[in-house]
C-alpha cells in the first residue's frame, strides 16, 4: 500500500476502461469505507492523450508511454483492459516483474498464456486475477477456485458468447437467415464490424479453455479446443430442431471422459426444455456438473462495460483487502496433471443430418446402407418439403450415438451418391 | 495450524455431518495436496456414541460432551451442523471464545444472531463462515461478499426452499391439492414429518434475512421478514394463473425502496416466461439485480448432504488456506447503516383475487364499488365456472398496483357483502 491509499494503474481507456474509471471515481467514497483505504487512480495508458473522452481525468493522469504506468512506484494494482494478445501479454509480464498485482479482463491472454503468467506472478509474490475474462460480471473464476474447491467437476456446458446467442435467438424466433440476424446485431452494437472472433466460436473457445483449466486442474492449450461457428446454420435447421423438441445453441462443452477431456465449441441441438435452451438474447449461462454441489447454473449478461467493471472491481477489492491486512496475495494455481485432450474424431454423440435428395423410391435405402456400413444407426427420419417441379425432397435424419470420424466419412460418401443433391447440414446433439 | 495438519472438529453427525465426514475422509489426499497440509478430523459431538452410523470413525473420535470438541487444543476449525437455534448458538460462541474458526450451515442461527456472532469472531480474531446456510452448494454468500462487492444491489427475488417449490410444481403440473402434494413430498423425503418450517415460509425467511443483510450492508432482524406460506393455495389458483400468463411460486423478496427495504416471503404470481417461473422441483434459484453486474441468476439444488458438504468444505478450505499462508482470517462485516424495514401494510403491488359470488346481475358493480372506494383499480376480471344449481360463480380479478392495507380492508368489506359467499384467495403479483 502506498502512502495515502492503494494506487491503481490502468492500461486502456476504451469502453471497458472508461467503465472502470467511472466506478472508481463514482463509488470512491463507498469503496474507501469498505476497504478502510481509498483506491487512487494514478496513471492511465491511452493511445491518444488528446482524444475526447466520456470520463474526466487530469492530463497528468494520461500517458502514451506504457512504462510510466507499468513501473510507476505509486501503483499497487494494475488493471489491463487493452484486450488482444499483444502487447497486453508483455505489459502484464512487465507489471508483474515490477511487483504490481494485476487484474485483467483479457480472455485471449489468459487462455494462451495463463499458466505462464500465473506462475510468474507467484514467483514475484504478486496476485493475478481475471474474473472478468469469462462471463464478465457472472462470478465464475472465483466460484471454481473457491466455492467448488472440494468438488470434482465432470462437465461444463455453457453459452459463453452473447453475440452469437443473440443471433441464434433471432434466427430461431423470427426465422431470419444468419446474414440478416448478424446485420441487426451489428446495428444494435451487439456484434462488431469484424465479427469473426464471435461468430466463428474463437471467443467462446478462449473462455472455455480458461474454465476447463480451472475445473479440471490442468493446463489447457487453447488450440486444443475444437471450434466451429454458427454461419452454416439455416432457418430450416431451427424449424426441424423444434419439430424434434430441440433448440439450437452455440455451446462450449468441456467434459471428463475416462481420464481424458473433451473440449469443443460448436452449434448443438439441446432439448428445448433444458436450462440452456431457455437462455435467450445476449445472456450467458454456464452449467456445471459436479460431484458434491450437483448441477449448478450461473446466468447473466456476459458483456458490457458495467458488467466487466463489476468483475474487475471485485478482483481489485480482493487484492486490496489482502494488501490492507498485510496478507500474501498470490494466484491460486492447482495443477494436478496435464490431461490428454480427446481428438474431435473420436468423440461420440448423436447427430442431426439435413440432406437434399432426389424425390424418388429407394433413396432412403441407399443412404441408410452407407450409414449402416459406417456403424451409424438411425433413430428417426422424416421427409420434408418435396418440390414436385425439381423432384427434390429434404430428408432429416436423427442418429443414435456415433463416432465423429464415422459420421464424417459417411457424410462424404452420402454426398457422393447420385440421389443426394446436397448434404445441407449436420449438427451434433447434446443429451 | 496444529503440528501435523489442520484440526477439524465437528458438531453433529446427522445427514449433513455424515456427508461432511465422507468428503473429509474420502477426499483426504486430494484436499491435502490442494492445501499443502492435511485436514484432520479430530473430534465429533454426537448424541449417542453407540448409534450405528454410515461413516466409520474411531470410538475415541466421538463424544457426547460438547466441551471436548469446543475446547480441544488440536482443533483449528469447528464445523457446526447440529441445526436449530439452541444449543448451536451457544456452541458457536464457545468455539469462537476458545479461538476456533467456525463454519456453520445454520440458517436460523445466522439469521437471528449473525451480526453478534460475526462481531464476536472479529473480536477473537477468528473466522466465521456460513456459505451452506443459504442455497446449500450454490455460491451465494461468497458472491455477495466478494464478487458483487462493488455493486449496489437493488433487489433479490429468490426461490430459497426446495420443499415448497417441489409441492408447487406438483400442484401446478398435475392439479394436485396441497395436502396430496405435501404427502408425496414427505414420502419422497423432500418434506419432513413436521413440515411447518418449510411450508409456512420460515425457512425461506431466515435465508432471505441473511442475504438481505449482505446485499444491503445492514443488520436485519429476521423477525422483520413478512412471512406467509403456501397452504392456502388451491389447484384452481394455478389454473387461473396460467390463464393470465403467470406461474405461482413461493418467492423470497428483498428490495430497496427509497432508502427503506422490503423483505417478504409469500406466494406470488410471476410471469410464466420469467427465469424464476421455470425453476421446477426441488431446485433453488436466486435472482439478483445490481447496478454493475446487472441481472444475475444462480441456480442449483439447495438441499441435501452432498450439496451442503460442497459449501461447508469451501469454507473450511478458505480458512485453511488462510491458516497455511499465515494470513489473518476474520469475517467480512460491512454495515453501512441500519435500514428501516417497510411495514407490509404499506407495500404496493398488483393483486389477484378469487371470489365465490352469487351468480346474478349487479354483483360486479357492488364489488367494484368497494374496491374503487379503497383506491383499488381493476385491470381485468373474468367470471368462471357458474354453478347453476347453487347459483354461484367464481370471479377472478387482477388489479393495478394498490397498497396492501387498502387491499386488506377492501377484502374485508368485500367479504361482508351478501352477494359474496367467500373470498377464496388473494395472491400478490410480482412484475
């Protein structure tokens, strides 16, 4: 603790950074009373000092030189909200090396470099906290680290990206095509101009990597998370899903499986009466299965400046409380062993296939022969929307559990049948 | 920390106590590895040493003399799972006075004596944690204390009692009368032989008092929680609720209201598409509205030995980690001011009335005249189920927001009208 209170440095003054400043300044009295010491914002790293901002800071508080924040002697806790892998990773390392505690909202950095950074922090006897990196203001990191500490966690099923959940909700409710739903999301500010990170599942994959590492006490390589986005989905998939009693969601799934783990992000059919199926719009929800606490669900808005500020300030306050009572504050790292990640080709689940086929006798026989030969057994099949003119029909098939690699090779073969015009889509089914 | 590890004392070896012992023994190696020190169960207070038990403990580990556990020099952390107000309160005080950290699952003790006990613990420089007292394994206490520490919480709406939620679910789904649903719940072990604490809302009121104190940083007198149970509900109330688009739930509600707070437990109509309406069976769900984190929902099973063990062990591990790193471990108490509790008579909400009336012209006119004179405005009214033989009909009325005391006096007056056979029920509406 510096002389007159606890010094805060801030890296980044974008949407989230400005939110943090508003809370730090607007709630200064209450927070000081709670802690017994004030939180003092010392220095903020920005790209352009002269830019007009929604928060009022003295010109001496802003700097474009990272070193002025990272090495400032009056800074105890450094908040990183720049986002992206570089230079954020380097800044965090430097801050730690200068003996600063670090609070970050950066999922990419924590997913890719978390173990290294946490170890570095322990070495330098400082804390590194990252509650805002997953689910924003929903208490997840602390729940895994503290509240579920005695549990063995067997599975996580989660909606971790509000942008894609918003798009899927619009597609499902209004029958919108993907492109129209995305455009609306962009106009409403729910999706970025370059939405790839969200819609391709990368954002959710980073978050899943962080949660899986905590849940399974292992070091996860975020590259090991299988990742598939939502752009292949079509309005008719939602209609057929509903007919079978399912909703379509982009789920992030991490499971223990005989000593290995599965980690994957992709669209799934989930029963429409399940908890996660009912999560609509920009909300996130994280379902955890554990041996003691049972089935838990955490639900809330996983994005936005205020939501992130809630989590960032919780981390700042935890560190500040430790500083105030003179306690050692270092990251909890609990690594039991590196678990093997099951390759996607060997996961086993049920599947939905949508095929465009010739509308004539014997077609189903040919398709089922291919599936059967690949050890895929059909649980139900319906033929939809015959088009008399083009003599095509849509065949919707639900399978019993089958192995991903058998499914992929069967679909390839099915696609080559002359009676099959197109393999329209395939979607995995959970539960 | 005692010489060879962290000593644990246990008060009570019933269902929850046995669950805790199973976890302590069954997970001993993993927990020791996590902590860097073993958790050693030293002494257990029981009523009868010779009773057959599902857990195997040495005869020297069991005692019927509280003092042998409370004052044991080799006990660092005392777990209290006796339940009930006395002697648990006294035992906790004694343990604290002997310098033991305490972990309790006791909602009644914490609701009635929480502030006194937490203050005593701070005085003796020991910790007192109570995560299991509300929502069992759902992380609530720690979320309020830590994760939401920077938030101003404006409202809590919660299903805090699994027994009543199970009964309401059966009544709603199957049209069962209360007594039959209760009997089934008892046969399945979801309700006790003496179910008063659950069905009269007392259990939920204790839990709400604990949460409201944490959320609003105030000292709550649990007597100030208005409390009404579910035994007045009839199958037809569920049918009418559904017709208006509502579900019926026993909600625990705590709200800020112009500097005062509202705290009440009673059956409510809530919109059937709301998060809480979808919580079925023995599950609990706690919805929190806050300025930064927004709208959060925590969902899980709020009862059972394993669920409670999850929360109890989380508390034990938090204290143990502090002991291991030599940090001061005392309760967080943050009391800003004692807030006034709004009397029930002055709360304002919408209402549902079900009246049994004479089936003849002019009846509605008489009833609306009484309501109007009491400043209660009708939002919709339907007449149901005319019985030609007895010439009675059921009148279902939904009102606009009105003050509780006006409603109570109006209902009294309505009940005295000769055309009204019976005021069948009235239920408050949330949102």
